[in-house]
């Protein structure tokens, strides 16, 4: 007999028929006449209720049917008399496939804290919250591919191990095959990376952009979607050492077209989740509303999660330049009352408190900030005519801060080489990158969207560690 998933059973497709259900016990409750077993198989937030009459299933027969156990149930799918579910299974057989000792199983009926669940990331998938989060994440990942493929973009796999530091920020994890306890040395005592597998020092990629730019010079429109790594101090609720980034790169695009694409893309992915994972998002919205009740008034959300998502997909993002952003901050009462921890002046790197002020207090919606000072941005961004700013864009989202970083790229060989030198990059090391300017170079642009940050936005989860299955953060790489 073929197994049917809970999601399909709950839609009543096989009502009146004999069905086979397989999944994990969430709860068992009952009395001396009947037991009700709630079973979940991960296909939906909802459990399927199994009715086990005591006549057929005495206490003894159900002793191993405890929270966490894997079971197989056969029985008739019938309309439910109880409230809370439309259908239930009238069990004719129940087999325990894998026991879960109630004394040892860490997940019990009560709600567990997210901190506790992070310690048992291998089991947290079995909770309602993480089930919902990772189904939403899955839908959003699918939507990413759907969006770009519908537009004719080519999905490009870029290398994980590379010698380039795409962001020039030096936040890289070194990769080596050398025995670092006893490394080969050069005559002047340095570690001799020439004896490494690659014959040189390499690292885990911080971004697939450089390779993406190269590919865009042949396919016109490409995107990457893969893991990226940053050895920055990631002890915040917005940073991971390993995160997934989506990086589209488009030939013949300028900054405005880049911003238009990014806005359309973000809305598409959110709308897809809202339409396809409604129950999960409703559950997460409820969860956030509950959590809010324990917070002081001024920290509570002004909108429910669903209202916030609908606001984002149905309204234009605000677009301002960096210079305008600085003016807004300087003219704010917040600034006049000295409420910012970091001072504001033209040239500063916007701190998260500044970004949050702009999106949460001033505009109350996502904001695209463009044309940042060149000194705080990467070397590859196109220099504007003022000679001071670059054609950069960051997209800031309420409650999260930066979700996208991108730019029009510097396609002019001489300007690019000059900028490389001024930030200490040897142009010879990036000969292949410069070749794209040398041979058929053209105006082009792209951006990087931090996938977990958008999943955070859609699920309302406060900590980025709770939206990636196995978070890599300082002191956390066990699994
Ligand atoms: O702004 P970033 O550093 O830009 C780049 O890497 C460019 N190469 C992108 C491009 O133009 N192709 O990173 C892009 C996005 C950020 O806006 C943020 O959402 C996310 O990646 N991000 C992180 N997410 C989680 N943890 C971290 N440590 C992150 N660092 C960046
Ligand atoms: Mg950035």
C-alpha cells in the first residue's frame, strides 16, 4: 500500500478510503475508551489525528506510541467529529517503526526556547516553528530559481574555493592542505604555500560576483545561488559565518535597472511564499504576536507579520541617495536629541541604528539607498562623475537592515585599475577579471541578496541562526 502524506490527507483526497500514514508522534492523549494520536510528517504545519479505540488498541498496544516515535498507521480516512481538523484516521493498525524513550527525548509537549532548540539543531526540525521556517525557506529558494529562469537568466555555479577576495574586505577562511602544525617554510621563514594542493594560498569564497561578472559577459544575464563564507565577527542576530547568497549579474544594465530588478525580485519571492505557504506564515505571525506581548510597548511591532509582508509587496520601495539619507538623519529629532550612539556626517558608513531609523521610523518601508561615498565601498563599483561617490545601492528592510548590496560595475579599464591600486589590490592578480574589460567589456550591474536575511524578514524570526538549518557561527560547527 502506498503511503500518503499528511498534507494530502488533510485535503480530503482519499476520504472514505483505507490509507497508510507514516510520520512522527507529536502528542497522545485520551481516556479509557479512546486515544488520539497527533502525527506529523513534515509536509505541513498541521498534524493528522489518529483515533485509536481502546477496544482495538489497549493501553499496552500503545505504550511505545510516545512523543517523537516514528509510526505507521493504516485506517480509514473519515470526516472528523472533533473541532480543529476536517479529517482524521480511524486506525485499524498501528506499528511503531522507531521508539523515542520519553525519559531521554528532549522535545516535550511544552514550548521550548529558541536558545535551547539551537543546541539541538538536529531535532529542532520536528517542532512547529522550525517546520514552518524551513518549509518557507524551501519555497523561497524555489521562487528564486523560478523568478530568474522565467526571465531567461542562466544559473551559474561559481567556485567555493578561490584565490580571490571579491569584496576586498579580508574576511576570509583560509583553505589549505598543509599541516599547519609543521608547515613547509620558505627561506625567510614564511609558510610555503607553493607546496599546497593549489600551489598558492586559497580561501572559501566571500562572494561569487567576480566569476558572475565574467559569465555575464557571455550569457548577458546570470545568477548565482550558493554558500558564501565570512570570517567576520558574526556574533549578531544578522550575521552568519556561512550564509547563502543570490547574486544576479546583468550585462547592459545601469544602476536604475539594477534597482528595479532587485525590487521586483524581492517582491516576487515574498509573494510566492505568501501564496504557497500561507498556513506556515500564519502560524509564524501568530507566534510573533505572542512573543510581542511579552515585550515593552515601544518594542512591539506596529503591524502583524502578514500586514508587513503585504505592505512590502504592494508598495514601491523608497529610493534615496546616500547624501539624502545623511540629510534626513541630520535633520531628525532623533539626532537633535542625541539618540544615535554613532555620530552622523557625510562619509560615515551607515550603522545599523541609522539604517533602522530610515526604514522603521522615517519611511516605514524598504528603502533603496544609492550613490555611497567611494571610500566606504568596494573597488569594483562604478565611479560617479562627481569623483566622490560610486553607483552603489543597498536595500534596507524594516526590522532587518541591509538585505541587498549591489552596484553598477566599473567597466572602464583605466579607472578600475586605478581604484584597485588605491586599495592595495595588485591588478596582475586579477588579470582574468580585467580581461572582461579588455575584450568586449560593457556597462553592467548586479547585486547580492543575503538569502537568510530575507527568510528572516518573511518568517519574522529575530535571530538569523533560526532560519538556516545548521548555523555556522563562532563556537558552533558541531553538526
Ligand atoms: O554587501 P555584500 O558584502 O555584497 C557582496 O558580497 C557583493 N559581492 C554582492 C554583489 O554585488 N554581487 O553582501 C551582500 C548581502 C548583504 O546585503 C547581506 O544581505 C548578506 O549578503 N550578507 C550576510 N548575510 C548573513 N551573514 C553575513 N555575515 C552576511 N554578510 C553579507
Ligand atoms: Mg554590503
